[in-house]
C-alpha cells in the first residue's frame, strides 16, 4: 500500500505543483488566487497574487512560471458538509488566459487571451516542450443552469507571446497534459469521460494526422464512477493521472497494458509532479483537504524541460 506523507496544509485548492531544486514546491491555489511556495519546513509563502483561477503551472525557458488561468468561473458549494463544484459564477469570471509570472518580482503578465479571435474559455494545464513552446488544454465551461458545455481543444503556444494555434479539435473537457520521455507522444486526459488519449508528435506544435475514429488515440478509460484531472509522466513513460471521485493516482504503463490505482483518501486529487535529487519523490496536490503530500515513487520521475 502506498504511504503518503503530508508536507503542507491550509492551502485553498492546490494544483499545478512544480518541484524546485532547493526542495521547495510551487503550487497554484485555485481558490486562493495565488502562486505559493511550500518550503522544506512546510511553511507557505506567497509568490504572486493571481486574480481569476490559476490552474496549471510550469517553469519556462526564462525561469518564469507560466500559468493556465481558468478565469475564475469555478465556484464551490457545500453538499452534506463536503465542498463540491457548483454552477459558474459569471460575476467573478475574467476570461480564460495564459499568464507569465515573474517569481522574483511577483508580477503577472497576460500572454494569451484568445486564439484566432476565439476567447480562451478555461485553460487548465500545460507542458513545456523544450523548443520554446508549450502545449496546453482548455477544459471549457459547463453550466448546469443553462444545460450548456463548451467544445474545446488542445493548443500550442510560444513562451514569448508571439504565436498560438489550436492543434486538436474537438476533444471533450481536456484537462491534464504531458509528453513522453522522448517527446514523441503527447498525452492528455478528458475529465468527465475519464479517458487518457495520445497523439504522435512530429515537431514543435505538430501532431501526426489521426482520424477521430482511430481507436489507438484512446489509451485508457476509467471503469465505474471517476474522472481525471491533471497528469505527469514518469521516467519510464508511465502515465500518472490524478483521479477525482475515486481519489488517487491512476498509473498506466506506456502501452496501456497494465494499470494501478494509488488511493490518496481525497476525492479531489488534482495533480502530481516529481522532484528530489533522483526524482523519486512524488508530490501530490489534494484539493479537498488543501494539502500537499509526498510518497516515494518506484521509478525515477521525468525531468521536465527547464526543470
């Protein structure tokens, strides 16, 4: 049984962990509207205030932190003493955007708010490719009160703010996103369908053509009641997807032939990253409890571009 150790608490729905070389961990606080640093003694310091809804984060080639901001439409309600996702709060919504955060000065700059004139709705997660760009997902917004849901896709953008384009459309509520160790495969999750998908990368921002009816694009589908949040890839190419409802980390072998579920005890398990000297420490963010936990990983993690 996997043992998780709490290293920080009191966070307001943590997401987007980034393990730093000094042993500290950056996280966004989705409901706290900020980027925070968890120090090695468990203390928490604010790096930057980020209005809206900071969701995913990654370090770029210039040492800045790039953030997916869902715009702040998410609101939570109490149901039988449990905080659950509620209908959108349109009065708080500032529009989806990709932002650059200077971790030394705490300044936040908008890089992208639209693509070809279409507003970004709810950017969720991103992964740097090491070629000056990054892939990111836009989960979109679902509004039960109007029975509507956005149709969204995957994007590729340059860190200097010069270019953005949609690469995959449509995909249903894309969330976590990551690259295989050799960079040849792009993985992403579809939250509410509980699926992990993949496409072959042929160059920076380029994917091999694939039919929407090609079964090889779907690597895995969750059984029963569950949904996927963000993901990370470890050094051996295993896909490690944060799992909602049946809270934990779902670990899938590269070819999809074996799967393991590591329960965390928090139904809002949101993300995972790897750090430590040998990248064998897994850092996991838990939204319901507002904590960051760690566990020893059985394989080395994957060193991300610019990590």
